[in-house]
C-alpha cells in the first residue's frame, strides 16, 4: 500500500518539526520493507506521561485534527471569557516566555465536567482559567513533533475519565475505576499515594497468571517527594494502590513476592543519590534489561515528576526521558526490530482541546455516576443527577514501532483502555473490566499499524541534551506566559501527512417536518457515535453499531431550525432554515463498491414551485414534485474527502452541508 499525503479538510503539514535540527541518534540499520504480522511483535513498552492536551501539544501540526479543523463545533475556538468577552487559543512562545515551566491548572472531576459542559465544550476558561488556551508549536517542542512526524500520531485518542491522574491511570492499567463501588471504587479522584485501597483484578495480574513476563520500571529513590523531582515515581504507578500487591510484598514466598517485584513495589525508598538529572541513572534497570536482551514481553515505564511533563515538569525534560527509553530499545537490534512503544498522556491537566469527547448514552452500564463526587476516602459517591464518567478530553498518543513509521495520522476513536485492547489482541489475555460501551466504541489501536510493511530504520531526532541545555540557559530569565493583549487566531501548519485507513463509513440525513429527524446508518465495521446538536443546546449522543441504523429527533424551535451532526474523523451534517423553506430536502448516501465508494446526492421537492439549489460544483434545478440526483466521486480529486454545501435561491437561511471522508480500506490523505 502506497503512502498518500493527508487531507486539506482538517488542516495541516507533515513537518514543521522535521525542520528542527536533527542532532540525535544517527540514521542506522535502514532495511527494506519486510512483510510481517502482529505475531512479529515480541515486546510492548508503555510509557504514560502526564497532563497535556492534544491541542496544547499538536494543534498546529499539519494533517491532524487541529486548529484548522473545518468540521469543528461552531464557536469552539472562541471560549467565553468574562474578562475579555472571548479568548482564542494563544501561542506559548518559549523564545519569549518561560513556557517550559508552566504551572498546572485545575484538572479534577468537577472542573473537567464543567469545561466539557455536556458536550458543548464551551466553558474552558471559566473552569480552568485563561491559561487553558495556551499551546505550543513545533519550535517549542521539537522532539515531540519530530517523533510524531516520524511514526504515527493518534488524533482521536481521548483520556478515559473527565477527571484527574489516578482514575485515568487506573483505566490504563485495569480497564475500570470500579464505578459500582464493589472493590474500593468508584475512583474519581487521586487517593493517597502508595496506600492500598482497591481490590479488583489488574491486567498485570492477568499476565502473571498466564505466565507472560511483565515489569513496571520505576526509579527506587525517595518516592513521591516534590523536593526530589528527578527521582522516584511521583505516585504514578497505580499498582501501589491494590491490596494484592501489598500482600505479595509482605510474602516470604519468592513466587508470591514476584508480583510485587515486577510491579516495582518496595518496602523502603532509597535516599536521593543526587544523580536524578542523569537519565541513564534513573532508567538504569530498563536500560540494563534492553542491553542484555532481558526486556519482558510487556513493560510499563513510570517517569519521575520532573521527567513526566506534568506542569511544572518541563516538556524538554520529558523529551529527554522519552529519547533515553527509545535509545535503549533502538540500541539493541532485536528489540528495535520487534518492539511497539505506546507514548501517551494520562490526562489533559487543564489545557484546552477543541474536540468534544464521545459520551455514553444515558443509562449506559458502568459509565455514569452522580455529578457530585466526594474527595476520595473510599466512600460511596454522593447522590444526585448522573453525569458520564468519560470519555475525557483528547490527549497525545504516538505509536512508535517498525510497523508505524512514516508520519501517519490515525483517527480511530480510542482511549486508555485501547492499550489494554491491543495487549488483548496480541496476547489473547482478555481484560474483563472494560465496559461493553468502551469495548464497542474505542478501537484496539491495531489500525495504527501496517504489519505487512516493516521499516527497520531509526529516525534522526533532535538532540534533547542540547535542548535541555538551551532551556536551562534561557527559560528562567523570561517572563511568565500570559494571554496576549491582541488576540490572533491560531494557524495550523500547511502541508500534508499520510493517514491510516479507518473502519468508519457513517451516513446521516436530516429531514424537517413537525420536528427535525436525523436518520443515521453505519456502513463500516466498527461502532461509531454521532453527536446531534440542536443549535446551541446540549447534544444527543447516538451510537450506531456496524451495519446498523438509528434515528434521533430534535424539536423545532418556532421560526427556525439549525441542527448539526458531528461524528468521527471530521464527519459533519448541517440543516438550517425556517418555515418558508419547507418542501425541499437533500440527502447524501454512500454507494458504489467498497474499493471506490461514491456519494449520491438526492434533492426532493414536494412543494408546488420549482426550486433551484446551488451546490458545491454547480447548480441543480428540482421541479415541483420531482427528485434530482448528482453523484460525487471524492477519490477523483481529494482522496475520499468531501465537503458539499447546498443553498436555495430565494431562501437565504436554508443550508444543507455534508462533509467527511469515504473509506476504501487504503491509506488516505489529510492536510
């Protein structure tokens, strides 16, 4: 399958980051593409960093669903700001401000639900402060951008819960927060570090039972102590919170004790050696296992606070830590040829992201809790109205492997449980804690890979040692970051990037009668969610199974209607107008072979006078009582991307819009 450039529809480049100085590991071991299969993966390394949103890190990167998103919610980039009226995203320019040392923002259950606001996604400043709108460009985080441009970045990867670090890490390691409260949950906040409070089964325990080797790699000095930020594990290893691991730690039986050893639990912390800024020292166990060929089948790597990128942990220090992990793998040819690395972020801190997350329909089992949650004390949740647990805001995910090279963008919906789903698919060991809704809606990340095409070269990446030295020299002498006095809309980098094929083929058409009816269909192979927005109100979230159909209705507001339907990967439908335009409807359906689908537009006029429609690509006259059709072939000119608007002569408020992407099972184009 040939690589194609990614689309103009959602904005974009392959590579402002690629223009950064490439001073790191040398390009080496370049080999011809080699046919392979999922079974060729021998090791998976999972490195979860901290507290950055997708737009905050990658909103200006070409080809992703970023600040150039033409399918964005109306007004979502202009967040309500009591002090200014509205606030646009603003550049945290690390040549002018101390952007490496940003303070953290509120990132708890209450404020994240407030920011997302039932899917309106319009209360970020009120919930998180003006600092929420700050973002970086490639010049500020050159390593993170270059890495994504070399491998595959996911732009529809969401954190698992609208809340803080520990609950998201619990989803990542165990698939749940125990919403029914049967084993110490529901966990919606951060409990005290290192104290056992949970008793449900974790995925590492399932690996242990099945005889699959695994290890959590974490530094053994001091622990969670902010005064020693370059060592310890920052309390980010959630296995400390489970009674089974403490029981294993107390056992004198080596076979039982092994569970705690592999989980990186210990009876005492070593003192700070003073060598924390030496990353090879901090990662000594991991690097040693890489060098000796002892890396287990599944590894989780947990960074100390100041390497985790959690504000005020510097992105440049996180980049150096990530580069050291990758260099350890790439320095061993067997590991380099057979290892998958998932680099993700547990939650968004308080940083803004413009894409509202999928939300479970009301009543979905295991996915709703009372809105008011107590601070974590192992208590049952408070009573009151129910709100969704997740999904939470988008966070970065970069997939590094020989089968994900090429600067691809993957736009399948995923969350932290998707990493467990990949492990399931690969090992055959199922995680039963994952809810049926997440299992249906979130992918297993296999769409990030082309296992028939292995590229065994190591990309040249920016030298993070030099970047750290520059940050040490400059950042503390610069002023703090604040919103600019004159606001300027962010601009996404121009250009293209290749896109992975997706299992989606949604369809939705709106008709207006006594109410607005949305008729939806899913011609793809994976479940998807459509969010139906009735003007400015809260959306309805409608899930559509593969091969399924469903309908949603929106009451008519006297005098006018303005309904929008949003779906994955830029899918968009809009119907606006008033009573004077009744009688003319337009529908777009997917037809043709799977290898080359087309769109058929049908305009039907049930009125008594002829109607003239102006369409993208021409005009269409529809006599009274007649239907006229027009066929669009998006693969002829834009790699399957389409954006069709219809307006009606004599009715200025009447608009229909159809936008999205047709899938043909091959790599596509974005940008």
